[in-house]
């Protein structure tokens, strides 16, 4: 958490710039909210916005909740202890770093393929997973903007959000793409099918973040 505080302004400046451009009536879904860095920034930057934050990992969720309450944002921010994906049901989160505020957690019902990572699985947490389209239907709310940072589960999240992404009311996505070309291509194809166009990426490769907007 100290690292996240120390690098707040320079780790992902494109994310802060993206949030700065929101409208007052936007609804942001923060998928993979961690301890709430960008949830908090968006809420304080745009006090009239509604924000829904998803974080399945236990220790991060605890800090996310406390950060929202400590900043008196609980009327503006709703937190959900679940993962978004293709299926609806019980699943597992494979944790590769036990420090609060860490990332590198992967949703899978099967044993994790650690050949695609450089860290072993240290713990497995039981979680609930739900497609975003079903979630939106059940709470009767759709995002206009969404941030996805799920460390390898991007394609599953997008496949469970086809209807939401194709909605005319959805206008902007910031997504951290996978390291793997096949996964990136699959995600790009899903976004193009939804009518979104990539408007920003870092050609130097310093970040895997990409911004996709509806024209």
C-alpha cells in the first residue's frame, strides 16, 4: 500500500487523465479496484458521479471498504466482493502475493497455469463470479465508463459484458491488456464487435493500458 501511495501520480498518469475527463452524470464501474486508488480519485474529482467497485480478494476488499468509509464516500461508492467473468457461480481466486494492496490474483476453477507467470500460487480463496450483463440486470444500473484491471482475466470479463459494452450509453473503457498476443487480439475483437475503437495506447510499451471509446 505504501508503494501505491508513493507512485500515485506517476504510475498510471493516463488513468488519472482519463478520469479527469469524466462527465458529472457518468457511472463508473471499477473492475479490479484493489484498495480503491482510482475509485477514490474519481469520487473526489467528480462528487456527483456514481461508482461501483469490484474487488474479490479479501485483504484488498477490506482496505477498499475502509478507504471508502474513511473518505466519507459510502453514499457515492458501492463495493462488491465478487469477480466478473463469463460464468455465474462459485469459483476460486489464486493469490500470488499475500501483501495487502498487491495484484497478480487470477480467477480460475482449475489449477492455475503458473508457466505464464513468474510467481507461485500462495493461497486459494473461494469467491463468487458473475457476468457483468447479469449484474447490471439485477441491480438495474449500467456503466457509462469502465476500468478493467484483472491481471489476465480480461477476456472473460469482456465475454460476460457483451450487451453492456454494446449499449449506446456505454462510451469509454480503460483496460489493462494481457501480456499475451492471443489474449490481446481476442479482447480487441470483442471490443470492436461492441462498436468501440481504440483511441489511446502507449507505443513504447511502458504500460499495457489502452483506452477504447464509442465514436
